[in-house]
C-alpha cells in the first residue's frame, strides 16, 4: 500500500492564482482531513470528510474548498491564493473503528504564495 | 473549540538527560488523547492513543501517562538521544470525532 499520497510536494503561486492540492489514500479509510502547519501553531484542521459526498469545516476553513467524490481522493482547492496561505499542508486519513481515529499523514505539500 | 495547551513550547537537553513535557486539556467530556512525534521535513507519526484515566503507555524509552480528572498528560523520554529531536504533539478528537485538534507542540532538541 502507498498509504496517503500528496501532490505536488512543492508549489509557488502568485497572489490571486488558484490551484488544487491532491490527496489520495489506498487504505479504504472513511475519514480524511486537511491540516496546515505554521511555525509555532502546530497543526490546524482546515476541512474534513466522513465519506464520499460528505465534507465539513474545521478550525480554519476560510479560503479553502474541498470535495469528496470518491473514498480514495480528497482534493483541497485554493480559489484565490493569498500570502497568508503560505504553509505546509498535510492530508490525513483514518478509519473510524481503528485505534480511536489514529490519523495517517501524507508527506505534505509546501506552498508559497508571493 | 477544545483548548489544548502544551508546555514548554521548546526544550533543549543534553544526550542522556531524561525529560518530560505536558499536555493540558479541559477535563470534562474527555474521550481520547493522542500523542504524535513529528520530525522536521517528515510527516507526524502516532506514538500513543490514551483513553482511560491512569493509563500509562510505553514505547522504548518514551512513555506517557494520563490523568483525565485533572486534565493533563505527561510524555517522558528517558535517556534522550539526538534522534529524539522532534516536535511532540498532543491531540484530541474534534467534536464530530472524525479528525483531530492539535496542540501547538513541544519542540525537543537533544545535543550530543
């Protein structure tokens, strides 16, 4: 199993550009989440999904959209990038019945918005 | 939103020192506490999941305890090694129980 994969690994955007961060998992996990990591802030939850077709907002959802058309994929969209969205983005998945929702993380996408 | 506090924010120790840090949380409505280890340029990895008051878990030189009544968990590292240098995060299930809310972490640096 590849686990959780994310693409791209690195991305530089200009303010106002849009892009989609890809996330996929092959563990048949129902739950998937997006987090962002900023210095001194730990990990903050952006959006999460409990299954195909169902998404909800986390702690810091503004400026981001998500969709979950399949169990495997959970893309994160930035419609109009802002410098405040410069961060490292981690996707994670989990199974509701496994070890109290232990999260399995992807390798991260480092995004810079100029 | 659940208020999770970790202290200290950062810690620097010498190789061989033992150390510990704290995760504090509201003691009401406790469900589970997760500890993660996060090395620079890597992904966070789960260390422990703790659910019962008085729980104590151990993995090699790292152990953790849980006190749900007073709202804290301690993470201990015995005989720190340079490879223990990382950020240690504690986390709790979000309200829906489908993702985690993380503390800001304690960054440990171990010098040889």
